[in-house]
């Protein structure tokens, strides 16, 4: 009965939402580049890109906060979240630019369930706030 | 509040490797002081090499020779990450409203909580709200599923009546499955008769 209640809610199918957007922001989704605007719902596998004057801030459904500065490429590679148990999986990759992160309920419930990658490294989260830069 | 306004802890992380002149820079990672003041840690791996960051402003440079620990500070973080930090969304906040037994009316104290919810909504350019109704463990599942849903709808309607757009508010009921205070089935418990509101 609970599962039926949850699947009936389209807002819960989104993985997150753009809350802050400045300058040039785009979202690559299924081969298309969409303008990234405040209020836009995000889906798993979306890739956010910012221009030289751009910045973007998103709130994920587990309350993780990710925000990227100019000239950034951020992939939301995988996001699964059960709001009842807080169990899930969150993998993001910063391919270029700067990123600030405040982890949410997934990492709080099970720290090893969240990783942030750069092309050179893997960051294992232990429940925290941090920033990452990739030249 | 900006995490950068907090004081720097006294301990320094020891640099694990000397920076070699030819080690190409592949990025950096800095652990920030956490707002809640809880213990934090981050493990940075490059291949088989790992560095743990456990103190505020503990940091690593990612290089072709592996991760190299160093100590950053608020000024350096601000210089490199000001735009990313300025774009950080407001942290989500949660409120709880309590209900009269067996009814979908909230208690007098909870009527005042509604003002705090409206203030949190007003702070956000694109608020979205999740309203989750709960009951205590008096009655059947079917009865409580309906009651919890009614309680969530009462809160949703109270928010809509105050001008919140209906597509911003999702209301669901979880019945008696998730009591805050564990009780025997059939027990009346005021703290379990509640609606939780997450404002994001």
C-alpha cells in the first residue's frame, strides 16, 4: 500500500531540483542540452554544465546540497533513495570546475553509499561538508 | 550561515608526501567545518593511495604522484570556491505539527508552528514541500492510513489557504507505521499524532 502511495506522486520520481542558477547553466539529458533554470527538476544521469560566468546549486531528494562554480561539469551518475528508510545510492562526478557539497540522508544512513569522483580520484564520504576542484 | 565563518580547529594534518616538481595538479579537496558541529571525515583515494581528511580544512592536492595532504584555510577556500559556495541552496528544514487524538485538528501550540513554516517557505525562491501524516497506534491500519492522510491534507490545505501553490506541496500518509515514540499496538500517544513538513 505504501509503495502504491509513493509511485502515484510524480514529484518523488525526480532526484532533485535546481534551486540556484547564475549566468550560463545547462543540463545535458538523453543527448539534449536544456537550459538550466531555477525550479527545474533533475533526473538521474543528468549532467550539469556552467559557463565562465555560471554557478548552479541543487537540492537532492535526500537533502544533499551540491553547488558548482564557473566552468564546471557535474554528472549525477546514479541516485536511488527510499525516503522511508533513507537507504539509497548516490554517485556524482565532477569532471571539471569547483563543487561544494553538504551530504544528506543517504550518507547519514550509510556513508559508503555516497561517492564523489573526479577524473583522478574517488572521495569516500563519511558524513560531511567539503569542496572539490578539478582544473 | 556560511560554513566559512566558523573558527579553524587547532590541529594540522601532516603532509603525507613532498610535492615533487613534476607532479601535475589534478585538483584539490578540502574538508569544511560542519554546521552542526558533528565529527566529519572524508577518504580520498587515488589508485591504491588513500588520505583521510578528518579535521576542518584538512585538504589534499590530487597529483600524478598521488594525493598530497596539506592544510587549507577559510581564506584560501573563499578564494577558490566563492562562486560554488555562494550558489549553495538553503539547507532543508523540518517542522512537526501535533494533532488532537482521533481528529484531523492540530493542537493550539502547533498552530503557531505554521508561521515558522510560512517563513521558511518565503525564504526560498522555489520551495518544495513534503507533508507526511502519521498517527498513534490506536485503531486498525486502514483507519490510520485514512486518518494520517487526512491530517496531511489538513496541513496541505492550510498552506494552500495561505497562498502556497498546490504543485509545490505533496501530501502523503504513513498511518501508524512510523511512530516517533515506540508503543504497544493500541496505545494512545500524543507525540505520534503528527504531521512532518519538510521545506526544501
